[in-house]
C-alpha cells in the first residue's frame, strides 16, 4: 500500500471532541441560530432531508411532512420580502422565494396556493403574459412579509410524489443552498445511521477484486461484515458505502450528514453535507456508483473523487480517496458515519492485498477514440456525430458506438453511445443521419433515448438540417430516430354544458412521443388561465368573477406537441 500508516488526523480528533461537547452537529456558530422558525405550524417531521441522493442531484432542502394532506398554513420563516414567484407544472410546482435582511433566502416548494396578496400579484402577471408557467421577480417593496405571516398553503404541486412542503435556505448572494438544520431547526433523532453494505471499487482496468473488475458489495452485520472471508484486491481502489439515516418515530430513510473513511488508521476521505451548489449538484452521479444507483436507487456514497467531479463537499482527501494495494498484506478499513444530531455508526473490515496480478491481463480495448475529460472532444462516422465540451465527462472515456435493431419503431438503427451507465455533467451535441426518414416527414422526426432501467422511450427532440437530426441530451446510451405524426390527446374530466355553482372544471391532456409544447386555452376568444399538473396530465380552470362573468361562454383548448401536431377541443357552457 502506497499510503503511509500515520496517526489519526488532529482535525478528526477535534471534530470528535466537538460532537461530545455539543451533542449535535447542528450547533454551528457560522450560521445564525434562532433567526428562522419552522415554516409550518405543526411539529417538524421530515420525509426527506438535506443531501439525500436523488435522481441527478443531492436533495437541496428539507421535505417536511404535512400529515398526508394538503392545505396546511405555510408561514414565512423570518421577516423579509417576496423576491421570486415561480410556477411550473414540474419541479417545485408553486414555489415562493423570500429574501431576508441577514443575507439568506428561504424557498417554499410544492405549494397548493399562495396567500391572497401574492396570488393577486401572480394572476395579474399570468394573464398579462398569457402563461400558466411564470418566473416573476417582484420589486422588493411590493410584497413584504413578517415572520410567521401566512404566505401560502401546503400542497402537492409540480414533481412532488405526495403532499409535503419542500423548504430551503440559500445564501442570497451566491444562491448556494445551506442545510436548514444548521440554523437551529431541530428534529427528533436519537437513531444512529444504518449501514447495509460497503463496496470495493476497482479504479482501473488493471485493478482486480476477487478476480474481476466489477465493484464488490460486502454485506455488513453490526459493526463488521457478515462474511469473514477477506476480499482479495490488487491495484488501485476506491471504496463506497450504502448508508441511510432514520429519525425518531419516522419510517422514512433520510440521508447522512458526515462520512469518514480510514485505511490503516489514516483518514483518506471525508464528506460533510453543509452546503450545495446548484451548478455542480448534478455531479451526484459521479459521487455514487452510478450504474448501481440507476438500477437500484440505493443510497451508495462513493468515498473517492473522480478527476472531473466538481463537488465541494469533500475534505481530508488523500490521493482523492483512491488507495493502492500491491504489497501482499492485510489492510484494516473503517467507516464512521454521523447524522446531523451527532448519532454515530461505525463499521470495520479488512481487505487482503495481493503481491501481483496473478497473470491477469487487462481487457483489450476496442474503442473508436479515447476522450480526455479536460478537453473538447468530437467524432463523426457515417451515421453519428458527437461533440462534447471539456468537463462534460467525469473521467477519461474509451468511446464506443455500436448499431443494432434494439428499439421497435426506430427509423434505421439504434445507436449505443458508450453506455447508459456512463454519467455526463453537461449537455453535449448528438446528431444522427436521417437519410432514411421519408420525404415530408423530416419535421416530424425526433431523436429518442431508451432508458433500460425504466424500459421507457424518451424524446430528446431535435432539429432537422441537411439530412441530419441534431439534439443535446444529458445522458449517454441508446438512441434512434422516430417519427411523430400523432396529435396530442384531449379529454374532458368534468366539462359540462351547465357550470352553475361550480368552482372549476378539468381536462386531461397527453402526448405519446415528442411531448406537449404549447397549451392554449381560450374562453370567448380570450386567453384563460388553466393550471397544469403534468404528473397527472390534468388542466384545471378555476372560475374567478374577476376574469369571467356569469352567463354563456365558448371554451376552446388547443394543445400542440413539440413537432407541431395539434389537437383542439371546443365546447359551450353556462356559468
């Protein structure tokens, strides 16, 4: 092993002393204590916490339970003013941002509705812009709020999977998001984190664990491993751990706050979930074992940093957490996991290093090109063009492109670009040869991606030009061209000729391939505000005497997909 054996870092000893004295990680002097109150009027109970592993990101706030219902009062966590109102059919749904005089911004997501003065401001702008989805920045004097003032009702809007309130605290100047529990908000938690597996991860083609190159999971039992058989390793390795945390009286599994990893007494890795940067948050994909996470959604934290990983959550790294085992000796490893209230779990295990590779030869490469993660890269074949900016990859890539008949309905071949289990940090340019697209159908063609883990075909869109279709995906994997000539679907949920006494009516809309691009509702020829709930494919119109008078009316709904296919619904009603 190349890393020398030394005593435990002094910094770690100070951290342990801090935990013992304070009893909780949350007592951090850097952040104001007691300035922010809970945004709900019920006890703080979490279904998700800061730093949890989510699809393509670490969770950037607290998911606060609302007793499995909507409509609870949401109040300002401190005095300030409404600095942003963002409404979307996805993401945070109805979201509210409040700037505070101490340099922080609080965010409230998945709301059902806003307080009356905010709602009036919103609706006026939605009608002015003729759009349900808006991103508004009110003047700082327009919507002041006091600490504890009602700002909205809790809901389930946007991409929410169930009623709850998403709550964040951000630095106003940088928009970096800070763990809200560092500000003195307290949750009941005396339960130490759980550890189910540790992982041994080969970091090169010439690294071997138990005779193979794939990561090996070691199941834990108590503070050790279930098996007494030591994994045999040769080469350069990272380690990873499957770990979650639970709170008192709560069945939800949350994320952990602090992870430390030691080899032969030396700390080679540390991470702490204090703050996150939205510009680098997608690098969660480089932090976990990406393939295992995509397939299983398990909470695997890698304890090493890939060269292109820009996250700043790490500390005490030695050689980026990568350890060399070539000396034929046994090496002792230890994980220490701490939640934000100071509860700690440990697991100890050992690996047996081999003195040589035992005659094993790295697998032969059959790549079209070797791409450097720090450089711009491009390649063109007869059928595929690829361009990637520097820092799109997290590590060097031996690029492969293969053609197959994998996807039914694709025009021509399905092209596998590298692997769906190779993550990328930014969008890149992909163009496919569209010579087989029939004349007249060019503008109906889109590039699609097949997600093997969801067994789902997803449109990546695309622009046709000079016989090629070009798009900018955020994934590698399986791609092809499909033709979309089918208009979106519109159906009535409860539209009726008589709406007297009604508060609302609903329509259902959907599209099978390229996706809905425009929704244009009109009443008596004028644009009408309809709320769009994308996850339930539902549009809702709420009757408001300010915008509609009693009497007979003509309703028209036009829905257009991303390639211009159009569907129209017409109906008359009395209100």
